[in-house]
C-alpha cells in the first residue's frame, strides 16, 4: 500500500471529510469512463460514481489499515455496476451469470481476488514491454511525470513519449481484454 493510500484509509477512519474530496478527485473520472463505456447512459454513469463514493464513506470504519485501497475502490465500483446490472436485466441467462460473479466476491481477502489477479497480469505485461517503452510508461504512470518531463529526462521529443505511451496502452488493452468486464474497470482505474 502506498503512503497516499495509507493516508486515505487513516483519514477516512478518523472522519476527515476533506479526504473524500481528494479521493473523488483521483478516481471519479476513471469510474465514470468505465461506467459510461458499459452502461451507455450518462445519468446511470453519474449515479454509479455517486454511489461508489457514498459507499466509501459509509464503509469507512470497516476499512482495515492494511487494506489495499485500490482494491477496495475496485471492489466497490465493481459491485455497484453489478448491482445496477442486476436491477436492469431480466433474462435468466444474465441473472445466472451475475449471480455466479457475485458469489465469487465475498468479504475478507477473497474480496481482493479479482483485483490481485488483474494487477498480477498487468505487472507481467509491463515486464514484456520493450525496455524504452517500459521505462517511459513507468515514469508516466508510477512516477506521475508529464510527457514533457519524460522527454527532457530521456532526451527525446514529446511526440516520441506520446507514441510510446499510446502503444503501451494499446498493448495493455489488447492483452487484458480477454479477462472480461472487470478488466475494463481495472484498466480505467489503474492503467489509463
């Protein structure tokens, strides 16, 4: 868990109302993009975002200090979308599929299984990127450097940095897509 995630958990558990704004700033656009991609309805997507942050606040006391905050967010967003699908779908085939998916999401360490699996797949894919692309991607996503900062550090053009990042994202999208709908949530939250 990063220091920032640890800080989020601690501040939530201490009723710091300002932390929810910081969490919202970091995750709301990503959750919205995922939601709109699957729900195809802006109103529903906004409802999902709002519901996720309400659930984060409501469950703040149950978050353990050692909880992986990214996995916590992923699980809440996944369950919220799943709940909306359950409400909307009436075909038995879909209900059976959703019931099976929901039953795999239990409390405790099992609740992070999907997240841990996808994170592991993502980390393995990073290792298979060409060295220069991997370095640029990690500087962008892990260190938070801008394209301009990376270009200056690596002595290359911003356009080259942008090209490497575009190709890396396409690579992740292609190789993660076979893992289903929750991969898209993981992608929007933690990769893109």
